[in-house]
């Protein structure tokens, strides 16, 4: 019998530390909606908090959109699974040196970093203004680590490990990955879906793709059931990623939009709503209708897409996810769906 593909949760100090810095400084401007931010903002000096906050538009990310430091200050070090302050310091030392010397090739080669050409060009073009900011942020990362690791992390790790244990027990025999594979006829790119839990990022980006088989999730102590449903949803977004990339590269489709923001907002709505629609079908639940503002502009409104998917699939059960999303977008442009923006 074929070995089941597993879903395993764990805790990591440094991924939690990155979010600790961001949330203490409130870079997503959540304020008192986040208990962690209220509890731990004073763990950073007001000078450090203000500096991170003042540069939030270089760091913050969400809903598939990033800023120029998002990869360098979160996604890349999180992907690399550093386990010590020394490893983190070495990473930042080479980053700063490479940036200063106008040559990121050595940094990218050592750390397998996928800085896009546009992002690299932007970094180097604006070096004179960005390098001092980056170096100050690096100092904040390094100088606050000891206090976090000794005084805060043991408390947070204890909370996270309890949820990790529940996740590992819950998914032990569920075979959620196989259910998604069978439903979409798309293979998951590995034998294990690894989950890194974090405690700070409530009402911030709460699911983050660290690589194709390793994601970060907010640990959701408020509802374990919602967390398991969300994990299943992100298995779906993983399997739909190639369809999303095809849409992003579709120049003919993009030409129908006045702005890039309008294009990416509508594509994101189609992508996430389809993952949630499929998730509900697979789990036998009512789909969750996400609403609210998107990071960077636009709104989440799933209901109009759910209605289209229901009709389209009743006519053609074999329609591919890519075609289903593209048709929903074209229908919106023809005025056959309600407003999204």
C-alpha cells in the first residue's frame, strides 16, 4: 500500500522572531486588534519600533503582494530555517556586503535566493537610500534576539507546541493531501506538507508560503477546527499555484485592465475563491465567504465567484482550474458578475 502523504506541524524560534519584530512595530497597522502586539510592543525600544514602523512600506506584504524588503527580511531567512543567531547574522552580513558592492550574485548563490530581476534592479538603483535603512533593520534584528529568545520564546513555544501536537494527531489518518490530489488530478509536490506555527500574526498574513511543501500558519488558538480547514485550503492553493502563474503571465488577459492593481486584485479573488470553493466540496462544508480589504488595495468578495463556479461546473465538470478562473474573470469584465473592486 502506498505510504500516505503526511501533514506535520512544528515550531521554530526564528520564524516566530521575525513576526515578533513586525507585530511589535505594528507594520500592518492592526493596533489593538492584535493581543500579541499589545502585550509585547514594549519588548522593543520605542526607537526600534518607530524605525520598523516608519519603513513598513518596504517590509509588509499580503494577499500575494510584496514590497522590496519582504523577501530579504522574512521569506528568504524563513525558507532557510536558520536555527541560531549566528546563522542569521552571517546571512545579514553577506546581504549587506553584497548590496554595498552592487553585486548580489554571491549572496543569491549561497542562500539560493530568488530575487527577481526587477527587485534586484530596484534594490541596486536605490542603494544609496535603501542600504542605510537595511543596515539599521539588521541591527534591530540582531540586537533584540537575545531578549526574545530567553524571555518571550519559551512562553510562546509552549503555546505553539500544544497546537502542533493536536495538528499532528488530527491529520495522522485524514489523507487530506490525497483527497485534493484526487479531486483536482494534480499531484502534491512532495510526501509531506510541513507547517511552521507562529503566535504573533493574528489579523496579519496568517498563511505564508515558505516553499512548495512548507508553509507558515498562525496557530489560531481561538478555533482549532478553523485552523484545520485553513490548512486544507492552503493545500488547495498549493495545487492551484501553476494555474495562478499562468494567469499572471497571460498578457492578453492583463491587457483588459486599466491598471496592474485591478488585474492582480481580480486574479487573486478568482484564485482564493476557487481554492475555498473546492475546499468546501472536498470537506463537505459550507464555503467561507471572505470579505474585507486586500493588502495594497481592492476588496475580497467571494460570493460572486462561488455562484459562477457552481453554474460553470454544473455544465462542465471537466473544466480545468485555469479555465474556470479565467472564465470567471472574463465574465466579470463582460459585466456578468457583480462588482469586485
